[in-house]
C-alpha cells in the first residue's frame, strides 16, 4: 500500500471516529453534552497541509491550527490538544516535509518546522 493510501485511510478514520463520537454524544444524552470537545486531524484541500481542528458542541466555537500545541479557553475551562493527535500531526508533517527531524531529535523525540524562504519582490528579476 502506498504512503498516500495509508494517509488517506488514517484521515478518513479520524473523520469517521469524530463523526461517530459526535453522533454518539447526541444519542446518549438526548441533548448537547455540557463539554463536548471534538478533536480531529484534517488536511487542507488546496495544498494538503495537515491541521488539527477542535470544536466544542457546547459553545459551538471551533479552532484550527497547524502547530503542535493548542490550548483553548472556553466554556469556563481550558482544553489542550490530545497527545495522540499531536503525535499524528507531527508524524504527518514530517512525512510531508513540512517539519524536519534532526538525528538527535529522532533519538530524544521532537522536530522543527522547516524554515521557509519568504519570496519577496526581487529587483534582480526586472
Ligand atoms: Zn466551549
């Protein structure tokens, strides 16, 4: 199976479980759970960059980030990105070349975003 297939299945599974969790919440309570946080890993259609989306079924707000950390204060509480989701985002970013892992980082864990050259107007092109 190709890497892309695996990623696709991974993403679909994440979307499906998020949906299942949402539906389950509605079925079991018959009303919105008081603190219904849904977290998921998605990819932008236009460039394939992965991002984390969090939504709260109580205050109906949602948040997205491509960073490995997200802490949200809402509904009188503070929620942080689940660790397993953070790991999956990091792994996907490394796979896609958005994030790099040095030799040392591979051993001790961790990674760094790729430093992107900012394309600016260049006089040399005129
Ligand atoms: Zn909320």
